[in-house]
C-alpha cells in the first residue's frame, strides 16, 4: 500500500506541526513510529499524529510501535521515581490511539498499562530460525542477566538447547556488576538473546563471564531492538563476539557500521499483523 499523505514540519520555535493531506474520515489508520532515538521527538510526533487523526474523524487508529521507548522504567525501583512505561501508555490513549501493535516490549506486563487492545509480537521465532540454520558447534543459550532468563529459556526450549544464566548486580543507572554464572558453558558456543542492546554493557559483562568459564570465544548475540547507544558499537566489536543479530524495529542510529551486524526484517511480521487487524482476523498465530 502507499503511505498516507502527511506533512510534518517544525514551527520556528521547534514545535511539531502535522497535517494529513488526504481525507481521513472513517479510515482504518495505522501510524507507524518506533519511539527510538531521538525518543522525545519521535514520541511527540506520534502523539500529534494520533491527535490529528482523531480530530479528522478517523474510524480506528492503531499506533504501530515496532519499538516502544521508555518501557524500561516499568516500575518504581526507588522512591519518587516515575513509571514512564505507564505514562507513555496514558499519553497514547489520550492522544487518540484505539489500539497498539508493538514488538518485544521490555516487560510483557506493559500490556496491562493499557485499557485498549495491545497486540504484542515476538521476534524470537525469527532468531530461532536464523540460528538453527547456522548449525553452531555445541551451542548453549546464556541469559545475560536474570531479566533475560524467560526469553532465553524460550529460545533454548525452541532450539532444544541447554541454558546457562549469568547473574549481574546493578550498581548504577546504566551500570551492572557481574557476579556469577549458573550452568555449563565450557567448550560451548554461547548464544545470548536480549530485548534491547542499549550500551551493550549487559552483553559484554556476560561475555566476560562465559569467557572466564572457558566458553568458545565465538558468542552469538541476538537482540530485537538495536538501540546501540553510547559505547555499544565499540563494546560489540570485541573479538569474542562472532555475530550480532538484530531486527529492523529501529532505524540504524547514526554512527559507524558494525561489520558483524546481521539485520533480520521484522516487516513481514508487522505487515501480516496489520493485515489481520484490518480484516478483523486473529493475530494470535503470529505470536508463536
Ligand atoms: C534490561 O533490563 C534489558 O533487558 C537489557 O538487558 C538492557 O536494557 C540492555 O542495556 P545495556 O545494553 O545498556 O546493558
């Protein structure tokens, strides 16, 4: 389908202006916007587009967010902190979203922040298919931290592989200190799966641990959302990391390319979900 016609501009003071240049009355609108870097710009642009469509009497408005930013603050870890995952849900609903289509939320519970339908797709089957074809020598799925256990177990179960878990202790907002590994990794090829690679600190912390435990220095790293903030590229460039497999839920952020980066397309999955939502068909088969 062609994209809808929309003009997005900036006022002199930097505020965003949106105008749809075709009739939106009664349409089934899908607004595609990953709220990735620059996250505040992208989020505000999305909210304004939703508002414009609502005021133009669109029939139904779906916010398609391949990457849902601000999700990592999904609970209060300390007094007087916000829950931005919930705040974004409220903003989307207030702006006019009737439903949300997204992929690999940082935490599944974020669906419960909404009182509108949320279709939550997973990239894990894409990674599993890709890895299966690699025929890696003695692979072991390694959860890079305790937050990655569920996703890692799902991958291990799907590929019928053993699982190991690295426990890391958080010592600052973007910093983690590694403490121990549970499971057998010696002589094996580690495969790690994450929802997000931001600074890559979690991943390289886990790589350090499995290397000390005698794992093969050919780690495969999978992550749905390649945020690649700050020092991520340099960290991922280290020799022990054989390949970094991500999806295209986020456009590549500015910066040097990473030669060992493989990008799998999430587009067919999202497109099929959009088609099914439009036709009021079940999307649940896409979740597996
Ligand atoms: C954490 O809770 C996430 O699942 C990722 O492990 C984390 O956000 C990755 O961040 P970074 O790449 O900065 O370690």
